[in-house]
């Protein structure tokens, strides 16, 4: 097998794993400016509307309906003939049709006469007279009927919604002291007493504590372990900010990924900085004995840091594969580094292509000429030219691909558009096509050093990835055997045995945990041993009298050679692989259904499948930019910064389910702002 096939097998094994179930959750309820201030609207009296009030006949004054439209404050009804009534403007004395025979003109044209400033007298008065709310010269407005007649203004609820708005959209806390915001709120509800800086700060912290209590209860009720991702942000002050995100599956088999702590560290390069941060997180969330794996960002590849974290993992999780469940590198960051290294060898050519695309896309005239030339040359490409974002390597790749398909147009563009002065040679286009679109041997020679980096990543996490694939009923161990035979060739058996030993060792650890559970849980845990036919005969004690039945049991034991009972893992591996392998397969839902049949193995599966292989969210996989805290956030105190970032993450995912365990104690101390 050649190197290309081995690499494709590694890639297939990485992409088939069900680990890190960070699928996009349904979009949470947004708390924008309108939502936050919806409860501030003034209560208006309920007034029935009748914009088309028709005066009754003069012969029946007692049955005349009272005209309720606001236009009659500016118009007077005049009868000009039999069956003909007109409306006369009180300002300019101009008359308008109102009732002619059985036809009624309505009042809409009368409103326009006043509201649009058509009336010359009213317009002149409005220009000379200062505006006074409630005056007779006010522009007539439509009267609306409130859906809820009994509106109750709530000062505390309004303050709470403003605090949520600040958290959700990263507004500065001092927005409540800005004149524009104050005037806006007062225009909605004059009764609202604008909260102070300290008050809104305390409300934000209170929201953080309430949400944290709910998350604490949720984690306490989860039956499995918790995995952590560790990410590092920097700032212009040379301070570090350690983001610790927890990944777990709850008792109802729902996958969660939540930011647990944001810890400010003065010395990001210190060897024990991250160990202390993780210990703080475990203590803060009462999960000291439940740590499963740790996934690190690419920037935390310092050997001292790795050594300290391995020691921490071996202490907090001593039995789980001898601290082998430490994923050194974020999968997304590894791919990003490989892509950057590849594109780095073409930096000068990429600059030419970028300037060429910029020339076309920043001018409508240039783009029109480019399209005309493309049509004349009959270039079959259907792609659209895209200008890349320097911080996202995927956009650079798509820019190169789309430009390469239109290289004939760029080659002739200087003769069609005299303003175009950039020259890209055929050799340079060939290098772009080779790097971005080809799979021949030349590509392997260009980026072969990158394979060595990927191989190092693979060796570090292949055990975790392989176990996760085995926990997928669509692939199981057969897929690992198949891919390893292509990757390692004659040495495949050694690597397969390594995975098999690790799988059984991990399962035995869960077995021991289940057997140590008291009461009914222990009885449930004992169900993980499933007898095969014929069953193993029970060994009689020396004191027990051996009757005919006991002798028969001993005979069966001798005939079957002491056949061992099958464990849950063995029975699972012997079952037929599920087919077909659709993309919409709910792997957690499948294990939920099988949790009765495999009570121990299902707990192991939930922990393994929640292991994250990436420290970044799905929308940041292609980002290459260093994560940096902005100046406003760095001005906040450490406690306030953590409260605002964590609360935003929790609120955007929606409310937590109501837990059954008793709530844990959480401090409600007010955290003050530090500048």
C-alpha cells in the first residue's frame, strides 16, 4: 500500500468517530434591545376605534353616532346639498368629499392632509410653534387597541431584561449611564427609574449565580464523567485567560458543552498555571473524582505543561488507561497549522492572486469587463471570484480554486482592461493548481513534511479515536481492523492489539465501578455479565452434599471446558453492524435505547462519545487568528469577566432542564468592578 492510501485511511478513521458531539443546538431565544425593553412600553387606555364614523340623518338626531376618529379635531362636517356632506379643514378652510349619496369617502385622505403637512396653515404653525406633547396641533395618530387591557409595570423585571441584554450582546455595563440610552428608555416608559452602574452590575452577577446553580444541579445529576477542553486567550497587557469548557452527557442522553470557568493568569508560560486552573475548575464544580479526559489547544504544547497535566490526570483519573486520555493538540488547530504551512510556501503567488481578485471585485466597471471577457473566451467555470479573509485559511483555499479555474481570463485581462497590471505566469498558475486541486505525486513531494506533523498527532490520539469508532454500532472493531491494515501493513496486528487491550482495560474499569455501587445499582451493574449457552455450572462448596443435579452440573462444566460467560462488550462486538450508515444517525439515541441491555457499556459509551477532539466551536474551525481579549474586557475585574462570559454562553443555549438532585451551595456575594 502506498503512502496516499495510508493517509486516506487515517483521515477516514478521524472523520468517522462520533466524539465531541458539538452539533449546533437550536438557536436560543435572543435577548435584543427590543426584547429587553418590551416591558417598558407605556400603558395606553383601551379606546375603540372608528375611523369611519358616519353622521346620522338630520331627521334622526337621537340615533347619530358619536364621531371618534381623531381627524374630527381638525375638520368640521358641512352639508352642501341633498345627500352631500363635505369635511372642511379648520385651518386652511379647504373642503374634502365625505358623503355623496350612499357613497362614503372615509377619513384616510383627511388624515393625510394633516399628518403629511399638506395643510399649509398647519405646516406653518408647526414650524413657528415649539412642539408640546398633547397639544391640539399634534399630528393625528392612529389609535391602537391594546391586546392586554390590564398591563402591570414591573421595575425589577425591566432591570433584569436590561442585564440580560448586556450579557447576551457584550454591551458595556456603563451603557445605562449613556444619555442616548437613558432618553430611549424614558421615551418607552417614563415610569422606569433608570438603574445605576452598580445596580446593573449586581444584576448581571446575580444572573450568573442563578444560571450557575442550575448548571451545578445538572452536572451533579449526570451519571457519567466530564471531559475538559483547555484554551488560552491573550491580551495587550500580557495577561492570560484560561477558558475551561466541560463536555458531558446528562441522564436523558443529551450532549452538553458549556464554558465552566474563565481564569485570569498573570504568567501564561508558567508550567503549573494550567494545572492550577484545572484544579480550581474541578473544585468549583464538585467533580474532583469525575475527570475523564483533557483536550489542549495547539498553543499549549510546552513539554513542561504536558508533563504537569499528565501528572494531574494520573492523580485525578488513576485507572483510566494510565493517563493516556490526554489529547495534546486540538484537531482543528492541527489542520489549521498544516494548511498554513502549505499556503506559506506559495505566499508570493497568493499575494498576486489576491490583488488580482481585489482588482476585479472592488470596481463594478472592472468586474463587468471581467465577465464580458469570460463570456468571450467561453470559460466554463461556474464559480464566483471570492476575496479571502486572512484569518480564515478556508477562504484563501476557495479563492485559489475559483481563480485557478479562471486563469485564462486573468491571462488576457491586461489586453482587455488597460488598468490591470498584474502578471501571473503559467508556472505560477500550475503551482496553484497543483497545491489546491491536484492529487498527483508532485503534491506529496511538496507537502510531505506536513505528513510528519499529522503522524505525530495521530500517534498521540489514535487510541482514543479508535475506541470512539468502536463505540459506533455502524463501524465497531471491524472498521479499525480494516483501516489499520491499510495504514500499518504488516505491523497492523500490533496496533490492533494495542487498541483491543485499551478497550478491554477501559471496560473493566467501568465494570469495577459498577460492582462497587451499593444497593440496587449494584444489582443493575451485575447484569453486564450475560450467560452463554450452555451456562457455566456453579461450583459447589466442600460442605454441600453433592446430589444428582450437582453432579450433572459438574459434568456440563467438564464437557464445555469451563466456558466463560460473555461480557456486555463481547456481546456488543459480536452483534451485526448496523446498516445503512446515514448522516442523520443519532448515536446517543441508539445507546439510550440499549442502556437496559448494556447498562455498563452504555455508560462507557456516553463518556467516550462526549470526548472533544477540538477546543474551538464549529464556526471557528478555520480561524488562524490568535485569540485576544479586547480592551473593554481586560478592564473588568477577573470575577466580573468570568461572570459575563460564562453567563452569555449559558443563556444563549437556553434554560437548563429541572434537575432532581438537591441544589448545591453557591455564594451570592456581590462582585465589584475593578478598573
